[in-house]
C-alpha cells in the first residue's frame, strides 16, 4: 500500500481520487510543524502540498520511503529542488490549473488599486461618505508592462487588451513573432520597457535571476505615479525599496498578493501604506482553480505510484505510462549493466561511455543512462540512488557519463554497450533484450556469450581445455549449488585459449564452493556478481535493495 501525506488544504475532489485509487491510502494532516512534517514523511511514499508547507533539505534528508512530491499549483520554490533531487525524489507540479484565476486576480488587483476600492469600502463601512479622497484612474488607454510572458503573463495580456490597454512585454524566452501574434510590443531590454509603462506586473518564477529584479534603481527609472502589481512571488520586487519609492511619492501604489516571508509579518512597512493593496496569497484561491489543481495533483500522484508515469516533473524528464511501459525494460537493462560494471570494477571509476545500437538508440537514452549511472553507483553509495539523482551524484563524484547512438543494427536488433574507464584501465559489457522481456549479458570485455542478467552470477576465467566445465559443475553440485544456466565465451572462439564462463545460480554459493571452483588449475579468476531478481526493483524508484 502506498501512503500519500497531504499537509495543506486540498480540494475534496482531489482527495476523492486518491481515496478511490486501489493501492493508495491518504494521510491527511494539516497544520504540522516542520519537524512534524519530517517525522510524518518517514511513513510516506508521496506528499502533496500547496505553498504553505516548506520542504527544506533538513526535512527531505533521510526519507528512504519518499518517492514523489506533488505541488498542487505552479511554484515549487517552497521545495528545495537540489535536496529533493539528491534524495532521488521526483518533484511534479500542476502548471496550468490556476492560470485563469491568477490572471483574473491580477486584473482585479489592478482595477481595485486604480479605483481605490479597498480604502473607499473600508471608510464607508466606518460610516464616512467620502467622494473626494478616492478619485481613481481609468485603465483604457494606459500602458501595462508585463515581465514574464508565460501562461499567466499571456492570460493577463489578453485581459488587459480587453480593457483597451496597450500591452508591453519582456521575456527572454519569447520570440518577437509570437509576441506580435499576441498583440504585445516585445522589448529586449527591460530597462527600456519600464520607462514606458503606467502599470507594471511581474509573472516570472522566483529564481536567482528574478530575485530583486525590480529594485530601487529600476523603480527610479519608471514614470512618476506608476502602479506595480505582484501576484507571482515575493522577492521579485524588493519590498523595502518599493516601500521607500511609494513613500517618496515616485511610485503611485502597489497591489501585492505575495511576500518574501509568508505569512508576512504585521510590521512589513508595505502593509501600513495607504497606497498599497494587499491580499494573503489568494490569487489561486478560487473553487475552480483549487478543484483543477487538486484533481490534477491527485492524478499525477496516483499515476506515478500506481502506473509508474512521470508527468510535469521539474527535476527529471517526463515519461507517460505508455512510454514507461515501453522504456521499463530498457531502464532495467541500463541499471543492470551499471550494477555489473560496479561489481566488476574495484578501482575508482573516472568516466563511462554508453553506446546505444538499433532500437535502443530510438529510446529516451538520457533516462537509460541515468538508470545505468544508478546501477554503477549503487554498490558504492549508502544513499538511495535512482534515475532522479544518479546524474547529480555521478557529477559530484567527477564521473562523466557520455552517450553515443547508432541506428545500425549489429549482431542484435537492439543493444547497449557500456564501458567504464578506471584508474587501472577500462572494462566493458554489452546487453540486449530477447523477446521484448528477457535481458541478456552478451559481452564482457572481449568475451561474447549469452548469460541471464539477473540473480546470482558466478564468473570464472579459465583455460579452455577439456574437462574444466565438468569439474566446475561437479564442484557446484558437491556444495549444493544449483546451476540454472551456463554461458561460455572464448577469446578467439577456438579451443586452448582463454575463456570466460558465467553460471547463473539458483542459490548463493558458500565460500567453500567458491574455493572449490578456484582450486581448479585451469581457472585463473573467480568472481561473484549479485543482480536484482528479474523485473525487480523498479530502477527509477529505488536501487537500495540492489
Ligand atoms: N499568487 C499566486 O497564487 C500564484 C498562482 C499561480 C502562479 N503564481 C506564480 O506566478 C508565476 C508565473 O507562473 P506561470 O504559470 O505563468 O509560469 P510560466 O512558467 O508559464 O511563466 C513564467 C515566464 O517567466 C519567464 N521568465 C523567466 N525568467 C525571466 C526573467 N528573468 N525575466 C523575464 N521573464 C522571465 C519565462 O520565460 C516564462 O515565460 C510563478 O512564479 C508562479 O509561482 C502565483
Ligand atoms: O504557485 C502557485 O501555484 C501559487 O502560488 C498558488 O499557491 P497556493 O496553491 O498555495 O495557493
């Protein structure tokens, strides 16, 4: 049974989906302290959150059961992504469900700010009929500058045009042609754009590039009386510098839904200014948006845990359930080749190269390489390694993994070869898939053979002469070791040279059994490899049990 922890308000429609999904149980606990979240996560396979729960490195560390975080909403800045990735936890979000509501809130804030709705309503509630103090400004004919032309920025642009405003835009990832199609005057220089607007609204994620994007210097460049709106993230506009610019009379006012610290402390100077309109992070809080994001978050979590699909991931490539069904055998092959090489090599791996041939070259090879890296690192690292964190962990250890693709079909219609370069030389293996489900090890260095790629493998190098195989078989039998399959590869495919044999064993041989094999004078080396049993475990969930 997979357990999904939910620590923020989630619409009942999302809860219903999870509760009705066989194999999933819901652990609904709101208002937890950070430490209580950390402890609750020990028993959770997944967690669904909104913006209130903060998932810090301290909370995410040592959570071996946790596999997925789903953010019911857009912003993932309350989740420490490097920490989640390092722990091998997939982070997914629901990018589009609250776009319309957030765009509508932005427009509502702009209108309310322009017409002094909040202070006028408040004064009237206090019994004062004041028609003089609240003369507003009309929006029609004014210019609005939109920083960030993504889903919400564009939705705001369309609505502003409906209000007969002129729309200017800045987004390094938007082409001039696409902006023109949308009726937006695109600027390549934000500093030029901000001198031309009457309203400025930001719709970017909070990132190192966008933190303090609008500060004292840019505020000073704007026309006197400009109004500023932030329904994206606190910190994109510098709060202290905005407060000063409003107090000085240069900036006409601001409408803010988001703050650097949430809940924002009551002594935030912006809350005290009459020209500032504030809401407590409400832009996505509509029945419609909440139902959409909750349903999508529940479906994403269930899809991940039960159907093994990865949708809207922000720290790995997405995989649909159909793709996963198709990729699974390849991920398994990549993982197992990595495990084989990690056990064959005892000295430090410096780099690895994967070559994909035939059908393998048509797959999402990056994911297969990550599965390979997970296998390669699995025996060396105590932590959970999987396709989410393998690349990062390999990179941190200075191990470079490169890929090459060849559509040419060689001896097999599909094949992955992997070579690791170590301090002592190189070692390579190749694997293939028979009948779309059976994994085979078809080469170890120069030896071509055909061994099963699961369970316990006994490898021994020997001089290829009559009687060797028989005596090894007898030694195994005498020590109660059952041989399920045997494969032999010869150096030049001629008798008398060096050969490599791989025995797939039904049970783990004792030290005495290994010594008996080693005692054969024709045998030059013996090594035992331990691989996951066929089909287990799912490489992208965990390699801990390898
Ligand atoms: N207040 C709320 O309740 C609420 C609700 C939903 C979303 N949001 C926030 O709104 C923001 C936008 O969401 P979205 O769904 O439109 O995201 P999005 O990813 O669709 O769009 C973001 C846009 O910002 C652009 N961008 C990135 N860096 C930039 C930079 N330095 N300068 C200019 N443009 C830049 C990107 O190219 C992209 O087009 C996010 O921060 C999100 O968290 C807030
Ligand atoms: O990024 C988002 O989706 C918004 O900030 C909404 O956050 P919320 O779900 O906590 O309201």
